[in-house]
C-alpha cells in the first residue's frame, strides 16, 4: 500500500519533470529557429551589401577600362565577377532557407513572414541573369578610341549593370537591403522574446514542480511520521530491555508488515530471554546444589579425617593399655628370684586376658575392613536364638556386676510356637548381641538396669535391649551406625572406645538379612531393636537332621 503511494508520488514527479523537459525542449527549438532566422537575415544583409559593393567595384573597373587605365586588369574583373557569382549563389541559398524558416514560423505570433518574402528569391534569380549580362559585356569592353563618346558608352554600361529582364536591379537591391535592415532587428527581438518566454516557462515549470514536490513530501511525511514514530518507540523500548512492548498495528501497508515482523521478533526475543532466564536459574540451582554437595563432601571428609585421628588415638589407647599390662606382668614375673608356680599361672592368666583384649581389637578392625569390602564371611547354621540370648545375657551380667548394673532377660511371644531358630553364623551373631549389650552396660549409670526382651512369630524374631543410661543427642542419631563415631555424651562418660561397635553390629545383622534400629532420649536411656528372620519349624527339623 505505502509502496504504491511512493510509486505514485515518484511517478507524478517524473511526469512533471518530463513535462518541464518537453516545454524546455520545445521552447529551445523555437528559440533556436528565431536565432537561425536572425542569423539568416544578418547573412542576407551582409551578402547584399557585399554584392552591391563588388558591383560598384566592377563598375569602377569598367570606367577605368574605358579610359585604358593600367589598374583595369582582366584578373581584377574576373575576381570581382567570381565574388558576385558567389554572393548571388549564397544569397539564393540564404533566401530559400530563410523563406522556408519563415513559413515554419508563420504560425507563431512573434514573427510574421514579410509580404514580399518571395521577392528576395526573385531578386536572386535576376542577379544571376544580370551577372551573366555584365560578364558578357565586360568581356567585350575595350578602351575608348580617340573621339569616342564616353557618355554614351557609359550610359549603355550602366544600363547593363542596372537592368535585368527589364527591371531596375539597383532599386530592387536597395529595397532588399532596406528590408533586411528592418528584418534583422525584428528577428533579434523575436529571439530575445523567445528566450524570455523560455525562461518564464522554465521558471513556471520549476515552481510547479517544486510546489508539487513540497505537497507530496508533506503528504508522504504525514504518512511516514506516525508509523516511523511507533517503530522508533518500539526500538527504544527494546533497547531499554522492555520486551513486553508491542508496536500498535492499525493499517495494512508495508509499515504494518514491518511492525508485525518487529512484534514477532520481540516475541522470539522474549521467549529466548525466558528460556535463558530459566536455563540460568537451573544452572544457578545446579551450581548451588553441586556446591552444597561439594561442601557436604568436604564436611564429610573433614569428619572422616577427624574420626580417623580420633580412631588412631582410641586404637593407640586400646592397643597400648593391654600391651602395657602384658609387658608389665611379664617384667614383674621375670624380676627377682624364682616364684611359686601359682603366681606364674596367675601372671600368665592375666597375660592371656590382655592378649584376648588385643585380639578383640584386631578382630573388630578386620571385621570392619571386610564389611567395607563386602567380604564379610559367614558360616550360617541353625541357631537356637533363646539359648544364644541366655548366653549373651549371662556374659553381659558378669560385665554389669563389676559396674553395679543388672542385666535382666525377659521373653514374650506366642507360647504355642516352638523356640525360635535362626539360620545364622553363631559367632558373628553373638558378637553383634554382645556389642549391643556391652554398650548398654558401659553407658548405664551405676545401679541401672539393662533389660533384654525378645519375642517371635512365624517369620521374624525381635530382640530389644533397653538401658537407663546417658542416652544420645537427637543430632547424633543419624550417625550412630557410622564407624568411628562417638557422641559427646559417650566421650564424657567414657574416654575409651573406638566407635566401631554399632557399625559392626549393623554389618552383621544386615548380612544375616535382618534389621537393626535405635531409639534414644538424652538422659532417658536407649533402646536397640534387632529383627531377624526365623526358620520355619519343618525347616528347623530338616536342618537339625
């Protein structure tokens, strides 16, 4: 639509320029004709004057010839006659061309062809005859002899010079000269008038073209200003980052298409920005998550390193204490004179006890290492869980007696069911139960009670060990089954300990397909619950068989 408007405006301007060029061209052609007419009139006048002058010179030559003067040479006569013939030929051509031009300009108001326009053409024809007559007469002209009548001869010669076809040629030439002297100024005036008219036409057409250009420029400007202003406003909004701005479209021209494309581009940019913001947010979230993971891993490594140092300190204590006791007993036994066998036996018994402690520590470390490598070796067999619990409770009772802690075994469950039997490695399972009982005794207050309760059904047996000890802080509960972890309460209550007991118990119970859980209240005691799968009664009989 707007392209059509521009094309129409440009077409109108081109048409005006073409009209202006046509007027200028036609005016210039007319002025050129005027100028050519003026030049022809001037040339005719000059040739007429030249012809008249040469004819007068030839007349002088004739008088000199009659008087037999030395200057009247034939060459002069010939030259003057040639000039006259040339002037006559030129006049004839100029008269013809001028007559044709006058007929062409006859329709124009500025120049009117003279009534005697054909008269000059006739004069040129008479001149040809007169020149021939003059030439013939002068060729026969001889100097006058003595006694000849000069006046009669001269009169006869003047008649040849002035008459042609019975007409007075001198009068015709004089009148033609006078006429041309009148035509030349008129032709020049017509040329000047034509130039003035051409100038006015050019100025008028230029003014019309300028006015039309101004009108079309204002018209196009009015049609361009509003859509361009909207587009520029949209561009400024886009530069400012406001991608929700849209250019209003209220037409169907090319600017509407540009605005539509601009709005489409803005929509795409807004979508790209939205996706970029979402991607950046996801990246920031991923970076934050990764940073949190790295921070957590770093904290975990720090805790592991701290536990490692603590482990080394605890292991050095656990290993050094029995080793020092063994060494001390041996040095005492070797010191001094021989002693009774009974004393040696007592010393060796204490040394065996210390070696047992060392073996327990090494066994714990080996068990942890194998559990980490998933190489915990089990030798499962049907085991009477009730008997195993009685044995473990008795051992724990012995340990508790030294600390003033009682260990009580309580059984419950369906009395109609046979005693529970589990498919387990008896030594490993005893080790897990003793870890739990040993912790219950160690971390109980004096005169406290540790209750060992168990129950069973057709599929599972549950063992609960409940003490009235120091308990565990809630913040430490998620880490109780991690190796080398000891809470602040445990450290304050007992300085010794490696922190791997519950981890060993967890590994053993899990390896048997069971579960172990722990509940605790600070200063309110701790309950450890172990759940193990039991053998069916028929399977137990077959296994015993």
